[in-house]
C-alpha cells in the first residue's frame, strides 16, 4: 500500500531533475567530446577558471564530485598539461589545483560553444523561465539543505 502515496516514477523529483539534466547535457556533450573532455572534466576546468588555485577538497565541493572521481579527473587533466598541482604553502599535505596556460586556452576554445548552447536553450525555453528556473532550483537546494541541518 505504500506506493499509493508515491508519485509515479516519471514524476518523482529525482527522475524529473535527472531527465532535465540529460536533456540539457546532450546539447553540451558533442562540443566537449570534440576536445576529449567529459562533462566532469569541463566542470573542473570551469570551476578553476572562476577561481584558479583551489585545494582539492574545495574543488570537490564546488564541482559536486566525490574525491575518488576528482582524483582520477585531476590525474587525467594533469597528464594533458591542462592543470598543475602544487603543495599548499601553509600545509604541504594539501594540493592546490591551478589551470595551466594550455588549460586556459582550452577553456577559451570550449566556452564560446557553451555560450551558444545556453543561448539556444534560453531561446527555446524563454529568458524569463530560465531565470525563474535558476531561482527555484537555488531555493530548492537552500530549503532542502536547511531541513537537513
């Protein structure tokens, strides 16, 4: 009898968010693949473009990546000379991650395609709806996080 209270699977919040994510990401994946980037790798590059020189734990939180996944991503990006790992001046045990010149150049190459995708999505969905969606999603995160404290 418990499932009489559950929404239909398709209308569950996690599934709706996942379907929306997949619909959006399918627009971004081709341009990332052109540059041999995964969505997660691009997320790391974008975070470092916003704030270069993040320690791994902050980068993990910003990018919503588990530490083992982030470690693999960092190794990959480092092997491609897109990022540089340095010891923190105050604590040698902590690694700080920086975009290299090549990483910044790759960002500059990929970012315009992302902008085009955002513009396309905004045109289809509407600017007002996009802004409202951002606000609602931020509020949802705030409220759910508040309730968990």
